[in-house]
C-alpha cells in the first residue's frame, strides 16, 4: 500500500469536500491541487470526479429526512412530486451537455491556466451580481426584511428549475463553479440565498453522483482493485469535510453575501497566473 498516495488522496478529498458547495469551484481546486501534488493523469481525473460522490453523500445525510419524505410521498403527494420533478428538470441540461461535450472540455480546459482565468472572470461576475442586488434591495436582503420571489425550495416552479439547470451547465468549464453558477444564478432569478443554496445541494445529488458513476464506468479498464483504498480514502474525507461545509454555509448565507468568495477567486486566480508566468511553480497538466 502506497502511504504517500493515500495521503494525497486524503488531501484531495478534503479539498473536494470544502470547495464543492462554495462558489469557488471544486473542480478548479482539484485540478490545481492535483497539479501541486503531482497527482495527474487519466486515473487522477477519474478520481477527481468520483470523489464528488462522497460530498453528495454528505447532502444525502444532512437532508435525509426531506429526501426520505419525498421518496415516501412521490406516488401520491403533490409537494413531493413537484420537488422531484424540479430536480429532474434542472438535472437534464447538464446531463445532456456533459455527455455531448465532456470529453472535449477535459481535453482542452482541465489545465491550470484556463482554470485560473475562469476563477477571475467568475469572481468579477459575483461582484457584479452582489452590486446589482445591493442596488435593488439595499440592506433588506441581509436583514431578512426582503421577501424573495422564491423564498423556499418548495416555491419553485418547473421553469425556475429549468433556468437553474441551464445555469449549472456553465460549470462544465472548470473553474466556473457549479455551486457558484446555481446559487448566484438562483439569487439573480429571484431566489432567497438559502433557497438557492439548498436547491444547489439537491441538484448536485443526481448531477455529481451520475458524473462519478459514468466516469468510473467509462474508465474502468484503466482502474484496478488496488486503486480501491485510494478511492475509499478520497470518498470518506470528502464526505466528512463536505458535511462540515454544508452546515456552515447554510448559517453563513442567512446573514452574509458572497463578495468574500469573489475576492478570493480573483486573488487565487491571479496568484496561479503569476506563478505560472514566472515559473515559480511548475504546474503539471
């Protein structure tokens, strides 16, 4: 058993769990962390996608009561049917585009420089959205005095879900952030921050678990039983760190905006570009 490899897997799992649900791009961080750790290659790419399932298990655990109630009532209860339909409708665009363009994206954009550029652009978009929100609602939004058009996930309609699903497709570009696209996009569409964050969690279950299963199945010939400990460590550490992050984020969005994440994205992206340009860090592909 390669202990160094397991340590790298644990670090990657922690990075995944801590970044999956924040608007800072887990895929981008995994690509950069993998480059620094020299954890690269086709097997590493499969690993990076597969361990997202560990983060999604954290969502399943945290919202197990809601999900169980939905499954029990899906045959006869209208709210459960509407919730399940909204998640399905939002899932379809990314599934279709991911299957169509996933290979092309991996070949050309899963590299440090494109990720850094996406970090910076995404950061400025978040700042623009927050400035727009401030102009429209002032401090009412942070004080809970503004009634959003979609206050809870149960207030969503199929068209709202479709719009969020289309926004999620932006996350096919590594560094963009699936959570950022769906949460910030949901806020622009009239969702409360809490509702946007929670729907992003729910939408991640079929999206990321499906992507993980598909990636492992497609690349199964490149994997071996000896890789199982590495994947297990990554999944467990992703689960634990994601659970911590989910609970923190729901508390955070009730009284804070996302500007701090925007500035982090911009600063981090500039550091990556600067170190790449000067050769301070040799970023592996």
